C-alpha cells in the first residue's frame, strides 16, 4: 500500500501540495499565472504558521483523505490508497 501511495503522490504531487498547504496558485487547474486564485488558498504567512505548528497541516491531510472518499477520486483509487476499507 505504501508503494501505491508513493506512485500516486508522484503522479499528482501538485494537487497534494495544494491540498496540504492550501496554496493559492498550485492546484490542478490553478496555475501561478491565473488571475483568480483558489478559494481555499491561504496567504503565505498562514502557510508558514501551519508548517511551524504542524496541526493545521495534519488537519489538511485528514481532510484530503475524507474528500478522496467522497467522490473526488474514483472508489477503486480510494480503496487502493487505503483511505477506504474494502466492503
């Protein structure tokens, strides 16, 4: 399962960074040159504070796991990543 997560992470590293650190211009459809930043994006000082205190980053990781099982990813990928147990 760890190898599956690593392969998936390498394939979608931009999305993972965007969801973990809540960047404004680093999502899948949201490039740095975009005139409209992500609605969930944080300012740089909140990102730094989140890295220093760790707790917000951990909550973002948990939120990413929950979102993946709510339809953001196909169910087979969610099960393969270990976020959802096999029924």
